[in-house]
C-alpha cells in the first residue's frame, strides 16, 4: 500500500461521506422529531430512485430535474402515510409504530418488485461515469456532487427547523408534544409534515444512490443500515450531526479499506458504530437523553 | 345342488373381485407436479425471469400434447409447474424446496440460479431423495459443494476449467502487457473461479498482478480499482453479480481506468448489463455456452419465441433452463412412472442434443454434470456475439475496448 493509495482512499471516502449524509438525513429528521425508527426509509430511497427513472424516461428530461418533479409526489405519499396510517398507532407506544413501519416496508418492497421487476437499474446522469481531480487524486464526480447536495440540504434543513415558523412548531412538537398540543399546534399534522419532508429528502438520496451505484427493489435495506450508522455517529436527531456522521463514516471506511481491504469496508463502519454506542451513546452532536 | 351352485357363483365373484384390479390398468394420477424455487426478486432476479420462461415454456409444450405419457398408467398425464420466489436468498431456497417436497408433494424438481441458490436447494433434494435437474451452476462449483457426490441432482452447465482456458486464449487475441487483475466476490463460483484463474494464468503466459476479493453486495470499489491501476493490469476478469458488476464498471469509468479487455462473468451476462450501461458496455466480454446461431435444434426459434413472448432481448439462460425442464420431462417419460428412483435413473441415461447442446451425464465430470461446449461472447451494439473461437464467431472481435 502506497501513501497515495491511503490518501486516495481517505479523499474518496470523505466525498462518499457526503452521499451517506444525504441518504441518512431523512432518517435523522424523522427520528429526531417523532422518535420513530423509520424502517421504511430504505424503501423511500429506492422508490424515489425508481420514480426518478420513470419521470426521466416519460418526460425525456435530466434526472436532476426529475428529482424536483418527484418531490411533491413523495411529499403527498409521505404525508398520507403518516397522517392516516402511522399516526393512529403513534400514541400506543414505540412497538406498534415500528411494526407498522416494518409492514409498510415489506409492502413497498414487494410493490416495487411487482411494478418494476427485479432487474438492476442505475440512473444515468452527466456525472455517472465521470471522474474529477481533487488534490491530484481522481475521485468519481458524483461523490463530489453528493457532498455539495448534502451540505445544501442539511444547511437548508437546519435553517428551516431553527428559523421558520413551521420549524419552530416541529421543534415544539419534538420537545413536548402535549404542551405543543395545548398551545394549538396540531401534533398529528406536524408529524405528517415532518414525515413528508423526510420523504422528499429521500428523493435526493435516491437520485444519488441510483447515479453512483445500481439498485434493485431490495437494495433499500443496505441503505437503511448505512443510514442508521450515520445517524448514531452524528447524534440521534441532530441534523448537523448527520453531515458529520456521514463524513466520518465515509472517511474511516475509505482509510480502513485502503489498510485492510474493501472486503472489510462495511465491517469497519459497524465497528465504529458499536464503538460510538459504547463510548458516547448519544453520538457526536446528540443531546443528552436522545439515546 | 343349489347350495353347490351358490358356492361356485360365490367363488367366481370372489375371483373376479380379486383379479379385476390386476386386469385393468391402474388409475393414472391427475397431474405430475414439478417444482422449482427461482429468484424472481432480489439481486439475482435477472436470472429468475429467464428461468421462469424456460421452465414454463417446456411444461406448456408438453401439456399441449396432453402431458407426459406414463407407460405404467398407459395414459398421458399433464404437468403442473409450481414456482416459488426465493428472493435470491439461499435460506429461502431451502425453505421453498422443503415446501415443494412436503406440501406440494412434487415428483421432481428444477434448480434455482447460481451456485449458492442451486446448492441450497440441491442439498434438500438430495436429503429427501427427489430428483432435480438444474442449469445456471458452473460445474466445479456445483460438484465441489458435495464432496460425497450428488446422487439425485444433475447439472447442465459449463465447466469452469474449460471457460478459463477459453478466456486466456481469447486474451491472446489482444495486444497487452499480459498483466491481469481479478475481481471476485465471495460466492462459491467466485472462490472457485478466482483459484482457477490464478492457477492457470502462468500456463498461458499471463501474470495475475492483483486479485481483489470482496463480499457480495459491495458498493464502493475505488480502492480496489486504484490497486489494479497501480499494478498496471491491462486485462480485468470479474466474477460477480450484476448489481455489483455495474457499480464496478461505472466506477472504473469514473476513475478513468480503461483496461484493454474486460471479462465480466455472471454479472455481465443478463441483458440488464447493456440496458443499464449502454454504449459503455461495448466490448465487454462474458463466457457463453449458447447462442441462437449455433447449429442446435430449434436454437433460433427459441430466441424468436422468447423475444416475441416477452418483448425483451434473449439471454443464453433461456436455453439451459428450457433444456433442464425438457431433460426432466423426457426422463419422466422414459421412466414411465412417477417412481422417483426410476426418474432419477432415467435422467442419468440422457444422451441427446437439445436446444442448448449435447447433454450426456455419463461423460460428464463425476457423472452428475453435463458440460456444455464453451466460447467467448462480446457485447456489441446491444447484442452478444461469439468472438472466440474463430470457427464459431458470429462477429469481428472488438479490441481494445473502445
């Protein structure tokens, strides 16, 4: 192993970390607000990728533009699911909502198989097979684009949550749902909006996964696990922490793979995950009690 | 006197009752049940769609003739094909195969796709003494999974050793530095093939300068690609599933790694390879055992039928799956009964040229596998063309990769 290989691994991983963060942001938001471990997250990502392909081929437009068209569709689906399927069981404890989400995940995966079949797909964009030089090292352009998208989305979401009226209502519902309800905030609507925002964010995650890699209807589970690691590393429910978690995971995986081989890449990620749970269960940016 | 007459009549009736069933033929079963667990969903679903068509088409054909003629019952009996989705999971294959045997009470089985899935079902078939015919499992990986030898499971596919030799001979057509990088996943065939390439390369004057092995489902290959680049490999050989192979090839393009020849075994074979990659798949190669232009009975017709039925481009897997079902159907016919041992023996006696090529187990490795002749295919403008050996070629060999 040369120093160049190590540097390349680190840089590659750092940019890939931007993709991890973008993919995980929706999971982080839903967990942060509702304390719901959204196991449908992976299916949202993959459904978004399929939707992107459908819109792109139907309208003959660029997949990046398709992403913006898919946003309202995913928002409506996400809102409806939370409002009328998940909300009714949310006040019955964590387990019913989790089981319901599991059920939705299985239904979604089978639905995707039914509609799209099981063949591998990728989203072809102008970045798909291009590389670019960063500090003299070639990295896939889509990884660099992913990091920029991740920064923009996470920054925008952070501002939205902290500055906007709706964001403040979401925070209020997060911190004390009962008092928020007394103050006139419809917590059920807030939950549905939050879940719907998460679904729209998944459209970007789906675009990036589909462009950088390939996917089949069952691929969502892999990305759900990856997202869990990112969210736990960055701090459960911390928006900014998600970016940090993604970058740390990507970089560590990249360096680890350069040292011990790509075959151990995922294992390295899960080792860090376990280590974080042991040492600092609330993650890097998580607030006390969030664990 | 009357008493004696009654006694004779009574004895006569008894004799009739005893002899009647023996004189008339036994009642034929309503159906012959053949079952298979196939990957309709999951990462290997590209294979499942061809399998479903191949198996179903062979069964539909025999049913159009009224079914399989069973001598024991002097009647034609229709075949019912039971297919379950194994979701590309070996555990699910085992579960499905048990269900087929215990609940559906199948008379015989057909295999899934790729060694991990095929072997998972084969182990159950072997344990329960149910005959199974399969394709899509390279022979040495299949045989290597059961050191004691298979008794009830029969494989019709290619021999990896022959494939390896064909690959190196094809490489000889390409001007290169004779340095090869291997990318093999940790499935049974990946392990077997990785070993064979390493073993055979020096004999053909090639050097394996880098061997990357990794788990199935790996998404990021940057580090491995850089190592192959650093090792100056001008030829790559990969043995991996389609989604992983797509990611590897895309990332090779992104990192500007342009080998002069690229072989993508398993992953580069389904039509999804071309559909997803388009022109960037031009010139990539995969070993082949079937092509519609080969002089086998009904080869071109099979392609035409598949494409007319599905609207999709054919794959060579339609031929081995269709043939597997035909071999099983023919064997049941030769056995003339639904006795599993008789069916199993009849499979072993197969000696015929089918649409996929000659099938004869007694000349195969370990007498439970029939090896199909092999050649090299290359993706050219959305179609797979034979490029080696020259006597079989259907198109000019494109090299280096454009």
